[in-house]
């Protein structure tokens, strides 16, 4: 009897020990499933790139909220970890080192703009991390990094893409223009976009009569315009950043120079703040666009995202219309999230392999990446500002004042040519 009683105690002790062991292992396992998937990035939330950086961040936060409302990814919530790079490329490498070494993020993506992306690339390559970039032009032509993917519709030849529509429209005018001037900011985007413009000019048969850069710190654009005016080109292409875009447009009106068509690759004119600042000064300018809320570009989820963005814009202090960056910033994370869900993995190599093979359904339409991570098909737009009467948001809300003129499948209006007729 005593023996049986002793055995009972032994079996009870084993059972309790086993239960405690199970609980010991179960608690960390449960904690692990609720640990968020951390996606890290630098973003320009101050400085000259901030208008586009801020609206991009709002869209990325909407994506995270949408994903978490559906239960997250891999059974875990998603958390965005980000820092302000102050629009300074020199800040970027330190931020990504912190994200990876201190914050221990699972994945990284880029902030907005070529200069910031180029500054982050060496870190991404050194750490062998998947890197999805937001609006970088021709970044991977130098690096040729297999885990790089670009969320921008410039296609396999990104440098000419920004001005291709401008040149295609100019080619069709009668009589055909003959000469062109090129001016550009001496920085990453300006150099790359103008390199593409030279290629387009050659293919279109236009003679280049002026081709010079200006320092990014330039504030006097009237002197540049006067020199270009003296060359008397039929066309003028400008490859610029937001502040110099504004300065160049004001200088054109100050000097009174009216080539037959001008514009090209001017960053900033996609943002409402710059549109309302310049107002009627924009009439006639032909510039690149990437997406506008017109019927031909009503891709699944795009207009719904725009409503969500606009509802948050005032409180966030961002672009009230959000016609430029929000769809792209959302799609940037949309492809990453879809890849994680499909592969059930956070492994950079596994995700990169899947992303190279897959066509993604996104708020900017179908996205398929090529060998260098650029889009397989180009879809950059050319648009012209027309009939702007004032400087209010309502002057730009309904898109009657900004019409897509290229490519044909997305056209929402006709070009007014020459430039003087649009004044």
C-alpha cells in the first residue's frame, strides 16, 4: 500500500513538472507571435523634401493600419519604425545602421527621393537586405543589386522615362520644333533625368543648343533663363528639385521667355503646395506625372486610399489633395506585404526571389519588376497645366487644370501649343 502511495506521488510530481514545462515554453511562444514585424526606413519629414516625405508617411501608416485591421502578417502586427533624415543624404546611412543594429527591424524600405535612396544603398548591400525604394531614378544601374526593387513607373530605362512624354508630344507638333535647351540641378535626380533627356533629344532629332547644370544652392534663376533665351531654343527641358522648380518658373515669367514648349522633369509641381503657390504661372508648362485620379487610372483601391488619405491630411499637416505620393508609398509596402503573405517568410532572399517572379496587383495597377528591380513596363505620364485662374486648392481639385497628354491610353485632354497660347 505504501509502495502504491509512493508511486502515486511520483506520477503526480511528473505530471506537475510536465505541465510547468509546457507552460514555461508556451508563454514565450505566445509572446513571440505577438511581437510585431518591424519595417524600418528614413523619411524626409523636414527640409525641402518634406512635403513629399510627409504625405508618403501618411500613406504608409494607412497601409499598416489596413494590414493590422485584417490581422497583420504571419499572425503578427506590423510596426513602422522611422526617423527624419531632414532631407539630408548624409543622415541616411546612420539612420539605417540604427534601424538594423539597435531597433532590430526585420525589413527595410527607402524614404522618398533619389538622393536619399542612393545614400542608403551601400548599407542595404553590405547587410544583404531586401530594399524596396520609393521614387529613385536609375539607382541600381550602378549597383546592380539583386535585392533592389523600385516603386516608380519609369520602366526598364528609367532615366529617359521622365521626359519621354514631353518629347513624344513635341515630335507631333507642326511644324516640328528643331532645337532644345537642357538645364538641370547638379545632383542625383537632375543628372540622371537630364542624361535621359539627352537620349530623348537625340532620338527625336532635336539639336541641343544649351546643356548646363546649376548648383543645387542656386537662387538666381533669371540669369540662367536669360542665357538660355539668347540661344533661342524651340524647346526647353528642366530637371529640377522643388525649390529650384519654383524659382525657374518665376524666372521664366520675370524674363518673359516663351519657348514653344517647356517643362520636362520638374519635381515639386506634383504637390498641391507648389501648385497653389504658383497658380496661373503654371499655365502651359508640360511636366512629368505618375498618377492622377482620372477614370483611366482608377486602379483597385486607389480612390478609396485617396479618401482615407485626405481624411487624415489636415491633422497630419500634409498635402490636402494627395494626388502625388500617397498611392506610390502605399503600393511600395503593398508589394512587400503581399510577398511576405505569399512566402510566409521574412527572409530577404526568399522575398526577393518571389518579387522577381511575381506580378503584383496594387493601387497603382499591375506591377512587375525586371532584373534590376525597375518596372518591366514604363508608365510615366506627361501632363500640361491649363486655364488656371487662381491660387486656391479648388483650382486644382477637379483636374480640369492639369490634363494628361501622354501616353494615349491615359489621356484626359489635348496639349495647348505653342506655350504662348496657354498664357
